């Protein structure tokens, strides 16, 4: 269980657009829950990358391609995914606050 860094209330996991956020019901603080959402996002990034640097139709199954890619370039992809998450989180936090006021 995690607690809000701003007010100390318990953070509630909320699923939104396929991501899980930890939300403080008291002050509106919101952060992306680390585990499963992070994996989803990284998978998408990874598929984009495959297209960029192979430029040819896949010969192996999707599963095999992901495994191969993961074994040689996961570090770089993880970093990119993380930067994107932060931008998205700010936008969605604003939307959340607007709903709270309405
Ligand atoms: Zn709070």
C-alpha cells in the first residue's frame, strides 16, 4: 500500500485508459502505478522500433521478435517510455482535477 506524498492519505489504484494510476481521493494527487502499465507501454514502444530498424515484414512470430528485441535493446527503450509517461501523466492529472471541481 502506498501513501500520498502531499497529504499522507492512502493512494487508491484506479484503472484508466488501460493504465493503472494511484490516486489520492483527498487532494487529487495522482501517479502512474509502476508495474503492469509500464510493461504495456514498453511493449508498444518496442513494436514501433522493430518497424524502424528492420523495414521488412516479420518472418518470425510476434512473440519471438519481441523476445529477440528485448535481449539487445531494452535499456534504451525503457528510458524513452518513461519520458513519455511523465508528459501523459500531467495532462491526465489536469483532467482529473477538472472533474473533481465539476
Ligand atoms: Zn493527497
